[in-house]
C-alpha cells in the first residue's frame, strides 16, 4: 500500500530526486535589492518579462526558504527570502546561464539566495539575523552535497545616506568578508563584489571608493557604474541586471579556477 504514495511523492519532487545528490557548485547571493532583483518592477508590479538570458535550466537550482532544492526561475529566486518586496529580474540567472554556456562541464549550479532589500552593512555584521541566516543557508546547501565556489555580494546603497556609515563602510565590509570566511572555514573563498551603480543618499562616491579600495586576497570587484536603471533611478533595469550577471560570470570564470572549491568537510 505504500508504493503508490511513494510514487506520487517522487512525481511531486523530481528536482529533489534527480538533482539533490549531485555535486552542486554552490554560489551565495547576498546584499540588498539590486542583488535580489527589481528589474521590471514599477510601482510594486513586475512586468512579467523574462529575458532570454534568464530562462530556467534544469542544471540551475535554488535553495528555497525551506532549505530544499528546486529549479531556479525568475522572478522567484529571492521572493521567499526578500519577501517584503516585489522581486523582479536579478543578476543570478544571467550569471548562472553564462557560467554554464562558457563552462558546460561545470555541472549543476546551486544558488543560495540571501539578499534582502534596504539592508545596510551593519545589518550583515557577524551575529546579526541576516548574517546568521546566510551562514545557516550556506551550511544547509553544503549538507545536501556540493562545493562552495563563491560569494556574490552587491550592497551599499543604504549606507550612502549617512556620512558616518559611509566613512566606516570600508572597515565594516572588510570585517564582513573576513568573518564570513572564518565562520565558513573557507579562508580562500572567492568573493565577487559589485561596486555601486546607484545611490540613496549623497555619499555614493565614499562607498564606491571603499569598495574599489578593498585589498583582500581573492576579493574581486565588478563595477556596475554606468549601468542603466529603472524609472526609480535606484534599481537596475532588467537589461542591466542581465549585463551585471554576465559581468559576474566573467569574473568567476576568470578567477574561480584559481580558487579551490570548498566542501563542508573543510
């Protein structure tokens, strides 16, 4: 009597059954709204357009808020993590598709969405809710089988509002990167950060200077300055998110092979 029920479970969770035990390449996605994605969102309504570069692929999975794997699809990559906002197109699917296109032998890509809109760098400090959530989700992703390849980080707009926050940004960011590596036991973890394209306050250039001035090993910076925004002038447009994803992929393909993948056992 158990067999029909078990068969129904398998049908309901095909990704889990066929993909969960694969040696996934794990990528952490963290930061604020331009990482979680607002492309195509105007007045809290997403326009429904999914660029070709962001189409789903059975080799691209995402870790849900319930810590299970499913096929990644826009615009829901971050929707159950950044749930107070309407999510649109972000850089992650463009990134993953570009990596697969240029390195078809890489295998399954596992995205671990952790970004939350409107968060400042202090809210990502060691021991904070968002920091701990990121660590817990990453460790859960590795428990399911996989290797940690990189942290993709795009944050800083919220710290442009206040001069004190802007001036402390560099030291806080360096500590964040160091703490993440220490707590994940991954001293050589590749970190690819994005230098700001937009701002919420008058201190954008101080933040950008801090980001571009980070001098830690295996920290690479992709500069989003000049990418076009949507009508709110804060969030990147869908085409810009696609372009950013490709820039992140190029950085990973260039530098990722120099950094040994990290498994839970390490």
